C-alpha cells in the first residue's frame, strides 16, 4: 500500500507535496490564494483584502512553500492555476467553508449558553424573592446539565 506522500505528488511528478502535519497552510493564506484567483490579479486581491500587493505575493509564496508545489503560472498580464493550484483551490474552498460553518456553530452555541444563563438567572431571581419572604432559610440553586442524553 502506498503512503499518502507517495500518492500526492505535484503535477510535474517531481517531489511529494508537503505532508508534514506541523506545516498546515494558514487559513489566511488560503483566503489570499482564493481572492487572487477570483480577482485574477495580485493588485486587485490586495485592494480587496486591504493589503499591499507585496504582502499578497509573499503569502502566496509562503503557501507554495508550505505545500511544496507551485500553485500559479504568473506573467505580467495574467495568472493561471497549475494542476496543483486547481486541487488546492477546490480544497481551500471546502476547508474555508467548513471553517466558517464551524465558527458559526460555535457562535450559536455560545449564544444559546448565554441565553440559558440569562434565563436561569431571571428564574432564580423570580423564585428567590418569594421564597425568601416565606421561608428565609430556604436557598435556591440551579444547575445546568451539559451532557446530552
């Protein structure tokens, strides 16, 4: 059976792509890469992202180094994806989409917890006052069960 590194080679078949788990591409670099492709220009991508063209070029270079492959054919007038660049584009879109979904779900979960905390506090306040007047020695405690059944 072939290893992952043996299966994944760049389009020229020269060397395996980087499979070192300590060197994953940064989401920011993938975003820069996708913006360059969509705008078909380093300068336009830089304008949209609020960076300098030199910074955008550096991020693409870092991404190519991290993945150990060339992603773009560059001329003064045009940018074209290499075969590896097309593969990375597909994965970058999927990864960033999944990452956005993950962050959305985490945000929703935080909001639900905040809403529950507010509701528990309001309930405790409503229950605590009447009980205090009738039975001053009674203490109210609310506990949230975080385990799912």
